[in-house]
C-alpha cells in the first residue's frame, strides 16, 4: 500500500510540473501578462506624446503664431521696436533673514 501511495503522489507531482514550470505553465503565463500590461501602458504614453507632436505640427503648418511663439521662447527673438522685460522671482525659502531680525511677537 505504501508503494501505491508513493507512486500516485509521484505521478501527481510529475503531472503538475508542466502546469507550474513548463513552457506554457502558470508562472510563464503570469509573467507574459505582466509584460503585456507594461507594454500597453508604454504604448498609451507614446500615443499621448505623438498626439502632442501632431498638434504642434498642425499649428506650425497652419499659422505663424506658433512659429512666432517658438522663436520667442526658444531663440529669445523680439519684434522690431519691442522691449523685452525679464522678471526674475525669488522664492521666500531662498531668502535669509538679516542677523538683527526681530520677531513680530517678542513674548515667544
């Protein structure tokens, strides 16, 4: 009886091996599903990027406004008789208070 039980368990293990670790096994299928999901996500990102490029191409083909905007932002060009003002903002985190800085509430 021991030999029969051991033989049946061995047979079950041998039959289960291809299901789990074989060429078309469960683990391989799970890995392929993850690969497909990652590829699908990457394709969506690339499609969004392509849509932005196509919109920019259409703007450049149809009018001069996009070309003028591009020349101003990328090349720093200005129109004739035009004055360019550049505003530089500093954030409060970058400023250091002076050494004699007094608190608003001296009780603290």
